[in-house]
C-alpha cells in the first residue's frame, strides 16, 4: 500500500497493490498492518457502510460532533469526486478542503481523519461507495456543512444542481457550523 499526501497532510490517498492477470485482479482493500506501515496510523474501525447512488447525487458534507468518525472510503463500482473539509479550528488547514476522484478503475482510497466533514458527488451513471468508520453512526450527533458554501469554494464537478437530501440542501455554511477545537 502506498500513501500519497493531499494538500491537507492529514488527508491521505491510498493506493493498494493490485495483482492482475487475464483472469482479473486481486487486492487487499484493507490490511491493518499495511495501513499502519504506510500511514503511521492505527485506527480501530468499528463499522462498514455501503451505499449506491446515481449520477449527480451529492452526499454530504457530513460529520459527527460526538462519536467523531475517521473514515477510510473507496468506490467498488463507478466513480465519485470525494471531498474532505478540515473543521478543526486549531489546525493550520481549518476551512480548507481536499478533493480526489475515486473509482473502481483507479482503486484508490481516501483516509478522512476525525474532525473533517466528508462528502462525495457521483460522476458516473451510478456508484457503489464503501467506507469503514472509527466510531458508530450516531444520528443525534450528525451535522451537515453546506456543500456549496462560497467561503469553501469547493470545485464540485456537477452537472447543474446536484441531487441532495433536504438536510444537506439547507445545511449551514462554515461560518455558522459547529466545528471542533
């Protein structure tokens, strides 16, 4: 496994070793030892999630203010543009975002640390999105950050307006959002 830093050093792109031949391919989507060696991190994952969405669906930007989650995300089918926003006020990258294309073809993963809002938009006909999290989903602690906040200026590759759930469409901007110390 290879770890590639993004413009926010704590957010990492991970490339697994892929073994392929005329029969297809094989790769370890997660190996605790390999992850630790590549990143210096040893998260304790407690939950795996799987979603399927159609083109132009934007999920996010989500985070939990308690039971804070780190996430290791990847795409099993299709392609998404994945974004992490630093919500740690004490961080030199507070309010900055990192974005990367994740797809079944490139097999890349993204490590989104605790203290970040996370979201993605589907750029293929559909996408199946998988992620491991370091704490359990807690709806009472879930928050959303406005996906198109001008202060963030995220360069979402969307066609017109994305398909959003109502709570994401009316989420607060960074200036009014609950953040982390």
